[in-house]
């Protein structure tokens, strides 16, 4: 069975993240894109049809699966329409802006027997896969503190992008927060409480561009940080456990590789250069840890198996609810300046 796919939007997400993986996976046929930029689609693959409205895509009975790759304030409305049209749906993070919206979309999907999941691709980053393996193998012992960063240096407010304009779902928390939160919950499960500071640090910025979220567990603390005013922003992870510590710098290379118009079919796909490998301090020794190769393809392969064969979906409805709940709790904590129970 081949799944015919439609993309709503062909910007960074649709063009550089989804289209290349859909193109090389034989279980998918990227058939139609909602966009007004036909030349950009033709440059990627002239065989892909384009339409100018979401309704034209959703009225096509040959489309089985829809990817929502539009600004965050449109996710709920467009995903709801796709589900009501009988399409399986993948929504770019965030899945929705509120827990109430998440629950409504999940209820429609369950009622219609459809898959509705979030694109949490950073689960398959090289650095996170490496950290996950270290934690699961017990090389750090019991983790007592986990710190994760996703920083950038963008001192000037970008013009012409919805991410920098005050609107529902705009700002750094909704842009980068779902990545860090989802990763933490995959590793450690749900926290007992959430304490957060979310603010705007750049002059003239209309949206939040800084967050510091602390997740408290019975025996560990999780620190999730992101700022758009970090000049040296290569730090990714700091882990401290009862047997050792791990330090990791450098962002997964897949996005940069995809932006160079390379397809994810090379033998060394996602393999980080050795200067990005992390360092493990344990047993009185310093050890360089070769990064596990990153690869987003398992997300798409699992998506196909869930739709066509009934396999469990990797990014589960409960995972999506939990991530959104942490974001809501973080916003409440920052607003009230208190710790919020999960």
C-alpha cells in the first residue's frame, strides 16, 4: 500500500524536513502541496501537483495523509478540517496551542479511527539518541540533573516571519520548547511540578525569546533553556549522575544537510563530525563518546506502519498531551511566579 500525501505549506518544514524523506520512502507518494509558490515545488519535484487552498487538498479523495506545515495559529483549525475530511494528520510542533485543543483533535481522530500525531523529529537527533543510550545503559548511574539547551544568537528581530509577530502560538516557547520538553519526557516521564521563567529580552521583540523551565522529579531536576541572545550557543546537554557526567556540544547536522538539497540516502547520513562528539567523565577517566548517527526516517517508517498495519505510533497521544500540559504549566508558572503542579 502506498499512502498519498498532501502538504499544507512548503516553507522550511514542508520543503526541507518532510519532502525529502517522503520522496525517498517507497511507502509514500508526495502528491499535492498547498502553496502559492509553484516554482519552489517544481524545483524540488515537477511531478508534485499544487493547489492554492486547503479545501482543494482536503476535497481530494485520493489523499490519505496530510502534513500541517503552517504557522502555529493555524494548526488546530487546519488539522481539525483534515481529520473531519477523513485524513490522517501529522502536525508540525506544537501539535496545538492548548490542552483543550489537543483533546478536541485527539477525540475526533479516535472517533474516526485516524492517526493524528506531532512531528517530534528531535527524538531522532544524533545528540539525543546518544544521550538516550547513555541513560538507558546506566553509564551515568542514576541521573540527578539533566540540562538541555537550544540557543541561538538573533539580536535583531527578524522581519517577515510569523514567529516574531505577537499571535497565538508565536514565540520561542512554542517554537523550540516542544523539542526540549518532548525529549525530557521521553527520557524521564512526567514531572511532579513545573517552574518557569518566560520573557522577552531583545529590544523591540513582540514575542517571548527566552525561557528557563525546571521540571522537578522525586530524585532529579530537569533544566530546559532557550534564548535568542546566546552568542556562543553550541552547548546542548549537561548530565550529572551517580556514576559520572556527560557534556555535549553542537546541533544535529541533518537540518543543515537537508538545506543543501541533499536527500537522506547517503551511507553516512546524520553522522556527526568528531569535533561534536560528547565527553563522558566517569571512573576517574575522560572518554570521548562517538555520536549515534541521527536519522529522521524512523518517524516516517513508523507513521506508515501505524496507518497501514496498525502498529503503535511512536509519538503517542499521551505524549502530545503531556508536552502541551508542560507548556501551559510553564506559562502559568511564569505569569504567577510560582511552582505549578503537573
